[in-house]
C-alpha cells in the first residue's frame, strides 16, 4: 500500500487532486533522499571531501585555484571580520558603559562610608566582566559539538540571533543582579563564534594560507576597538530620549547582531557544498587542501580523537599560552577606559584614547599574518618578539608618573596592543598544527576555554594576589593561569598604579615566551623525525581525506 502511494498512481478524480498528489509524492521522495544523505554524512568516517576527489592527487589549474581563493576571501572573510568584531565590541561595551552612568544605574560601584577615607569597590563590575567568561566556558564544548554534528550555517544563524536578542535585553536590566544573569547567557551564546571561525579557516585554506586568513578576521579585535570607541563617544553625547546612554549602546549592538545572524544562515557547511562554487571549483577547493593533510569536514564525532587530544602536550602548551596572553585583554575590555581616566583624562576623552590601542592591535595582527605567509616557519619567532612591547608597556605604565595628561602611561597603554598579534598567532598555530575534525574542534574549544581563563583571572575579585605569591617564591604556571587566579584590577590600589595588574601581566608574558621556546623545540624535532621516515608520497595522497589526526598521520607536518 505504501509502495503504491509512493511510486504508483491511484485513481484520481480530477486535475486538482492529481496536482496535489504529485506535489506530495515529489516532496516525500526528496525528503527521504535528503534524510538518507544526511544520515550517510553524519555516520561516515571519512572526510566529506572523499566524495569529491579521487584517492590520488590530481592536477589543479592555477587559474581556477586563484578564483576559488578569491571567492573565499571576498565572501567569508568579511563576514567573519564583522562577526568577530561584534563579539569584541559586545564585550568592550561594558568598559565604555562603566564610565557613563551604568555603574550608578545598576549599583556596580559601592562605597563603604565607615572607613576614612570612604572605600570604593568595583567588585560588582569585576563580577559582571567575569560572568561573561564563565558563560563562555559553559557554552564552548556543547556548541562546538553542535556545529560539528549539524549544519554549520544554520547552527550559527540560530545562536547569533539569540545572542543579539540577549544583548538588546541588557537595556531592560534594572539591577546588578539582573546584569549578572544577562552577562552569563551572553557569554554562553557568543562562545560559538571564535571556535567556529577557527574551524572555517582550517577547512577552507591550506596550512600556508591559514595564519594570514586567521589574522584577517582576528584583526577585528583592533578594528572594532576603534569603531567601538567612536560609537561609545558618540552615544556618550546623547541627551534626549527616555533611556540612559549605555542602554542605547546595547540596543544598537543587539539589533546589528540579529541582522548578522540572519546572514549566517547562508554560510555553507563546507567548501564542497558552497553555493558560490560551481562543480569544478568545488573539486578544486577540496583537492588544493590535500597537501595540508588536515581534512575539511567530517560530521562524525570520534572519541579516539578526543583521547589523543587529552594527552597531546602541544594542546596544553598552546592553551596555557592563550590564558597567559589574554590577561591583558581582560583589563583592556573590562577596565580600559577606567584605567585611562586615572591618567588625568575625562570620561569622554578616555573613550577616544582606546583608538590608538585598537590601531596598534589592527596593524600588528595584519603585519604578522602577512609575514607568516611570505616567510616560512616564522610564527613562533614573531610571537616571542611581540611579547616584549607588552612587557615594556606594562613597565612604563606602572613606574611612570600619573600626572594629569601625562604622555608616558598613555604611550605604555597604547603599545600593550601588541598582545593582539600574540593571541592571533596562538590561534593560528593551534589550528594549523592539528588534524582530524574532532580533534580540531577540541583544540579550538580548548584554546578559548583558556582564553576565558585569562580574561577572568585579570578581573576576578576576592582572590589571592599574584604579587604575594611571587614575593613568597611560590609562583607556578597554574597559579598564574587558573580561573581562581589573582585580582589584578583593584580600585584600592590606584594610588600605587595597580601594581598587581602590571606585574601580573609581565609575569604571564614571560611564561608565554618560555612556552613558545619549548613548543618550537618540540615541533621542530617532531618534523625532523617524520622527515627521516622517507614515506611513500603516493600513500600520503590517499590518506589526506581519511579524517586522521596529526598523531595518526605520519605525512602531516607541523608549522613553526
């Protein structure tokens, strides 16, 4: 009976019934076909590219390959730049709102009149900053699993629209308790963005191309610092309407984010299914990635990849480096305008002084990305080099005189923008040096788990001071980087120029330098060992799209 309904043709009394019947059968056939195709994709062990390219390498027309790369650059990279810019701006709004009326409206700053002089505490602002990253920690692995398992564009679209709605709801918050709840769920929703972008770049670009392309979308860190500073300054002068200035900021950010979420629905699931490629371009987009030995996309979650990731030393090294490097960002995004205002500038002026910092971030990220493309195996060397300006900037801020409009602390604050290329290079090193789709997802999530740790450790209140541990000679890497870390920004230490903050960042960047040297030695020696195996290159071509990890695939080579 079911067969007759599906493939046969019952007696139909009139043309309308026949038309409806044919439409129903056609829709049902397509639905079953699509369901079977999805089930095949979700359970297949090999990469999706295996269905588009043969076992052995084929010649690729350079003109077609150039056209493929150009299309990816023009369509995906601007979309990712805007997306990560919204992520960064959404976090940085809190710092701008803090110098407007938000701290007063939501009681984020408290005064204890029982002391002489009265003690001012910003611990609630610290918690509001911290809870965003706790939300990110909670959302990272569930959302990473979701976008690997299901259609990437649809998952991103839904999550981003929800994120925009949560951002707009901030304007309705009436107390610091409500802000705490809003910040947690905002972080939960935003956690999908950086990991998804890392995954997209590793799926569309070769190892050689990845660092430059990662740097392009990651440069939104600096670009949107400039844009955000201008927006914050503009809204700071809004005097009409029934809302406070900071409420307009969140309404704008949320509305733009919802519109961006709609665009995310059009993101392709993989290059082999990209709507902007023709059939030949889809084949070339997969074939050109064969030499990287890192695959494109596989929907099956493989526990063997997770087990390997859990014992992979380089994942731990890169994650700890990210946590240490991002201590600077926690201070800049959460407290940047407040810190600059202590240099003798007004609230409005301190918003504008975020622009030079953003410009340094933007330019240095792009320069290091370009150099990584033209000079092989220079990433770790550039990473170490960029750490020194950050250390110098912290020392200048800490030890200089904070007289009104003093140039020295402001110059030091500006050059700590070199933290941005450090974190950008960590991201690109992580994704370029891992193969296997599940392991790549794990690596992306691990890096941004420790990204959250670095941000939280800078601003989290009620915790032991880093300087105390240092003076007692009990300092260890874990004590610097774990979430239960030091309170580095404390309002009561302003007269001493926040020594916990600047000394803490200096120590963390010394740790980054040390770990970068160790990682260079590990990867260099492993490449030498693999080169000595003298493997058959033809066999390597066959294994490129078998969704093997870098540990399982001896043809994989690490970038330095």
